[in-house]
C-alpha cells in the first residue's frame, strides 16, 4: 500500500510530462513532492541497464555481465549527482528561493524519460537493424529518420532541463542560459571521462 | 467564504500559476510567447516537424555524412 500512491502519482506524471510538461512541472514544483515516485523511474532505468548489459556482454559470461551492469549503474548515478550538484551551484549563484533537494530530484528524474526513450530506441534498433548503415536509398532514409527521432528526443530533453531549472530554482531564461554555459564544459568533461573509461559513448544524463 | 472548497481550490491554483513571474525577452516577447505556447501542450507535435526541418537542412549541408553519424550514434548506447 505504501508504494501504491507513489505509483499512481508516477503514472499520472509520466503521461502528463508527455502531454502537458509545462503545467506538470509547475504542479510538481508547487504542490509538494512525494519523492517515492522516482523509485519507479529508476526501476525503468535499471531495466534498461540490464537490457543494455545483456546486449553488450551477453549472458554466457556472468562476470562481464555484472561488470557491465555495475559500471552503467555507477556511471549514471555519478552523472545524476553531478547534475544535482551543478543545479545546487546554480541555486547558490542565482536563485533567491529556498533550496528543496527533493523537488529538484523529482523534476530532474522525470527529465530522464527522453534519455531513457532514446537509449531503449537505439538499443532495440541496434538489434533490428544493426549498424553500419549503407549509402543506399534505404540506408539513407533510415539514417535520416533515426536522426529525426533522436533530435526530437534531444529537444524534448532540453525542454525538460529548462523546466527543471525554471521551476525547481525559479530562474528566468537569461539565467538559465548563463548557467547552461557554465555547466556545458563540466558535462563535456564528464562525457569524455565516461567515453575514456569505456562506459558509454553518449552519457546517460 | 474562506471555508468554501471551490474558493480555496481557486486560490491554490492562482498561487500555483503565479509560482514564477511571466518570462519576458524584451522586444522578442511576443515571438517567445508564440513559440512557447506551442510547446506547452503535447510538444512532440511541434518538435517533430522542427526536427524534420533541422535534419533536412543538415542533409543539404552535410549530405551522406549524416549516414555515418547515424551509424556512430546507433552503436553508442
């Protein structure tokens, strides 16, 4: 029963983030946040990591599978806390309201959906139509469609990033842009580090 | 009046709506409002054609390089 209310909240907010993200983020930031709802988001994240680990390492070598899963989990957790820390710095620099970590965690967790969709989509398409693409008409068409979907999810992600800063820290557009300029090199270094460590080529943020 | 349920809900909603002041961007405010109004409800409907347009422009400039980019991205999960 303890997890039923957050589950209903999660389902409601999950659909609302797709259909009506602006009002949903505003409502979540205003009406007090039941942080337990993010548990279900991370269930999906963990399911994805399991799926990706199976895809990359196979199931015949449990050591490799466990290693891959743990590295994905640790890398994404560190990425999540890095973002929360950056937002906290942003709050220290610009925000005039009180800092509520719970509100920030819930809003930023919902912004993981476009990331999760992209990784699931890419992984599934990797099985259905493995790369590399050819330069035939079918190869080109598929590549362009894949890029259109990827760009759509990226823009959706950027929108949720904006809404997180707008409603969790109550910032305006100019301050969000300035903070983004500040965050970008840090995120780039994190992405480079993850690439060098061989965890993932595109960071799970 | 203060015990009226509808009144209390209305006040709460008004507080929620005014949780952040309206965003202005100087002379571009009307354009900003127009763009944002399309993104507030089911934004995918607005984002998808825009992405299509972006990729079309990118294809004109970069051509088959986009095919290589798709191959790299598809192996990047």
